[in-house]
C-alpha cells in the first residue's frame, strides 16, 4: 500500500516535527493518505496559535483539532489555559474537536500535578460541551478516571492511542504502536472495527527504529488489523472512513 488507498491518519502532530522538517514530512504524507487530522495541542513550547499559523496554508489536507496536553496541564498554568480557551472560542467554527486533552498519571507523579491535570481536563470538557464538539482523549495510567469524566459530561469521545483495553463509550485509536506495544494490540483485539480509528501519533510512535513517524505509516496499522481481524484491507479502510466521518462530523 503506497498510495492514497491507505486512507487517513486520525491523529498526528505535523507542528512537532519542527520548522525545518514539517513541510517535507507533510509532502511525504500527501503521497500516502488523503487527509490527516492534526491535534494542535498546547504542550511545552508548542503554542496552539503558532502551530495553527504554521499549518493554516495546508488546511483541507490537514484538518485541525485543538487541545491542551495533560503533561502541560500538570503544571497548573491557568494563564496558558485561558489563552487556549480564547483561541478555541475564536476558531470554534474551524475546529473539528477539542483535544487532545486528558489525564496522564504516568508523568504526573504527585497529588498536586494530578489534581491540576484533572481540573484542567474538566475545564476543557466543559468547553467542549458548550461548543457542542467531540473530544480527543489522551489517557495513560488513568484510563478509568478519564472515561468516567467523559461520560459524566456526555460528550462523544475518541480515545487516542489507548494502551489498555478498558470499557469505553466511543471510538478508540489504534496507533502504529500496535507493532511494539502489547497494550495497543490488546485494545485492537478487544474492539470491533465499528469502534476503531487508525493513527500514527506522528512524529512519535514510529514502528521503525531510529526513524521519526509519518502518517504514511498508518499502512502498518491497517496491515496489522487485516491480520488480526481477518478482514480485507478495503473493508478496514471503509470502516475507518465511516467512523471518522461520524466522529468528526464531516463527509470523507
């Protein structure tokens, strides 16, 4: 699978390649997939407003969501939260979902950090409710709590790169980690195709040692699902497109 028949990448971060590489990686992706959903997420020095301007010329091929990463949320910087909130409200008509947002207790070790994550997670869940947007969820070592919070507010959710086979209502993202993370494989086994989206989380989660990831590698996920589910590639791609259309509220 070397052309656009491999479909779509439901979760990537072009802006995190850095200014020197993101254009070449984006052009490579155009050869392989028809669309990439980019989670433009506030994290460290990657400010959503700067990432947005970097990617804006490519909107159409790149479809944006906007969120606040839990590993930034653990710092409890509410000034940054307010800036991202204002950005979300200003660009709500262009944004397909709020996310990624969530909880990551692997990196948040202290009670203070975890409470900051939870408060900011709840804040952005409420924004999603007010904007009537679905949410893209990052949940690690806090999956059950993240699920409870999502279900409490009643928003539609996509649990990206889930590594534990917990019960969720919504869609789960099977990443390129299916090749080397046992938990991703277990999630892929648990869920039927009607609930699965495929993603690379580029530039992270590369299935090839020593290389950055690229949306082209979504083909790796599809090939593994083909073996696991015993379903033809074209049926997997059809199902993913249907699921992505339903979640993001657009026609693919």
